[in-house]
C-alpha cells in the first residue's frame, strides 16, 4: 500500500515535470523576443527538472546514486543560469551594435 | 597553513563529487583520490585561497545565512517557474518586458556573481550585464516589484557571506 502510494506520487511528479518542460518549450513559440524566451527556458525548465529529480529520489539504488542525481540538478542549475546570462548579454550587445549608439532601451 | 587547509578542503569536496559520480564504486577510489588532490593543487594555483572569501565572518552566522539564502532561492525559483508557466498559458500573454539597471551594494567577486546568477532563476528577472557595480536586468513584467526583490536577495547574500548589510533603510520595506 505504501509502495503503491510512493509510486503514484512519483508518477504524478514525473508527469508534472514533463508538463513544465512542455510549457517551457511553448515559451519559445509564444514569446516574441529572445530575452523573454530565455526567461521561459531557464525558469520553467529548471522547475521541471526539479520535479523529475524529486520523483527519482525515492527509487535510487544507493545514497551515492541519489547524490549523483542531486549533483546533476545543481550543475544543470548553474549551467542554465550562466548560459542564460551569456546569451542575454550577447543579444543586448548585438542590439546596441546595430542601433549605432542609440539609447540603451529597445 | 591556510593554503594547506584550503587544499585539503577542496580535495575532500572533489573526492565527494568523484564518489557520487562513480556511485561509490571502490575500484576507482584510489585513482579518484589522486585526481582530486591534483585538481585541488591546480585550483590553488588558479584560484588562491581568499579569492572568494570576503571576510572571515562568524561561522554560525554563515551557516544560518546559507540555509536562509538556499530557502529563499529554492522557494523563489519555484515561484518563478510557476509564474512564467501561468503567463504562458493565459491566452492574452500578460507580459510587459523591459530593462532595468541597478547599482548593487555587494562587494566585487563571488557575492555579485552569485546575485547575478541567482536572479536569472528567480521570478521576472534575467541578468544581462554586470559591469562593476552596475547590474543590468531584463524584466519579464515591469509591473513586478523588481527593485525591492533584488534588495531582499542582496541582503540574504550579504548575510550569507557575513558582510555588514548595506546601510540603507529607505528603500527597504
């Protein structure tokens, strides 16, 4: 009974995680500018990954596997924050370059 | 002395990562230990001890600060994901993007870097540029109270590093 409940919760968490990934991708289509799209991809996908990680944790074979899964989560968070920042900076500096010294706001 | 302590601490942290990556397999442990030590020594050359330390504050305050910041970060990244998802699912797409430049009160180095990266994962903000103390943010919705939120996050980071909180009571609520 307890096992069934755990599995049910896991399935629900996995589905929720996948839904968030799908919504994050929807952001690519619905948002009109690159910077807004980055908001969708970083924030929504990270939450999706979080749900997946929590769903997987009760099933891990040993504590080290659990630690590995958590490590993946942390590295993915750091990577997504850093790459979001780099893409955003590239977009803005390109906009400023083509605007030829106009105001900073688009 | 400080260098040896840092080297040992870094070796230990790296070895824990190795241990997790190999899923506790003992056959690679010796190799992992040697590699951890070598990488720690290289890291000492590249990032000498003290590169990231702002001020050796009270240990207890920092542990509490780390927990408080982690809670703030996890809670708000959940809010951020749900917030963007909600906006995306609404047919009228309620966003009002714009940019905002703030002057951060955190000292140079890892506190500023942490602020910029953490803000990218929190509701409505995305770090675009960090030049000296000028932090340029892209806001998904300009109607959100971004400035107050940034100041709140700044204060948590300051507490975590044991930095005296920025002396500003006017803008804070």
